[in-house]
């Protein structure tokens, strides 16, 4: 906030200040220009419990299948211990006609990815672990051992800045290439999530704002996010009258 405010000339007219501020904020947001779905390869999603990794994997797979062919994409889950974890991904796979595979160790993951190398896109759904879970380091080591895996960090937009900041620092060993910002529709305050990606210079890749597959998945766009911030501010300024609702 201070950085942006200091860039606005002192003689700026009040009615122009907000637009100038939003433009400066838009320029500060890092966004990945490359469409990783077109690049293909192996993409692993990592992040804390409940961040929305599995649903996001399904959205990415469905989006890719719409552009190309469901036979060209494969899904992999390393979440073999959590109750209901793999069942959810298998359910999505059946609905979309996409093969789902499981790996329960680093060796199994390496062998599986070798067998799937003919697929244009392989999406890996990792176990949902808290940033302080002792098992986290081992899970991240699997991805490092597999090599040639692009990693994206999934961050829920409805979390506090300090928690998101800790998540980014704990998942640094995974060397994420970018961030998928989820649950954008579940918060009236996007500032914390956007501050974290700016502070750590992690480019935004996709935004999700609902449960629909794949409709609620969008390529990250800095001006659109800034306009969403403005919409949230205007909504917050309106009195909450139950009768109107």
C-alpha cells in the first residue's frame, strides 16, 4: 500500500486517484504469460490441506480435454492414505473419461511417470498436508526425485496473510513455478493473497472462483483481479439489508 501511494503525485485530483492506484497495483501483480496447458508435460499441484488441489486438477484436465482430447491427458494421485482423497480424483476421471493412476512412493512415481511419458499432459495431485506436517518434506522429495516436473503451489484466497506466507516458505523446496489462486469467490478480501504473491514474486497462473468443472477456472489476468478488488470494495460499502437480500 505504501509503495503504491508514494507513486501517486501529490497534486493528483481525487477522482483520478483511485484509477491511478488500481493501474499501479495491476503492474505489480506477477502473472505467468505462458499457458502451461499448451506447453504440456508433467505438472504437479502442491499445497496445504483443503486448498482445492483435487478440484483444480479436474478443472485443468477438463479444460485440456476440451481443447485437445481426453486420451492425451492422464491423472496421477500420490494421496493414497487420506480417506476419500483418491476416490474423489477417480470420480472426476470416470466422469471425464480420463485415466487415473496411483503412486505410493517416490520409486513408484518415477516408474509411473516413465510409463506415461507418451501423454501430452500428466497432472499430479499430491497429498494435502499442512505446512507444519512432518510428512511434507518427504512428499516434496518425491517430486524432486521424479525430475522434469513443473510444480504449481495452490493457495486459498480466503486465508490470512501470515498463514499464506508460511505456506509459501514451507513449500519453497518444491520450487513452484507459479501459483493457482483458489476460493476467490469465498472471500471479500483478496489483499492478503495478492500481497503474498507480490512479496514472493510467484507468478499467478490460474484463478478459480467456484466448484463447476471446468467453468470456474480462469487464466490469471492482473487487470481483471484488480477490478475484482474494486468490486469487492464497492460491495463492502453497501449496507447489508436482509430485506433486500
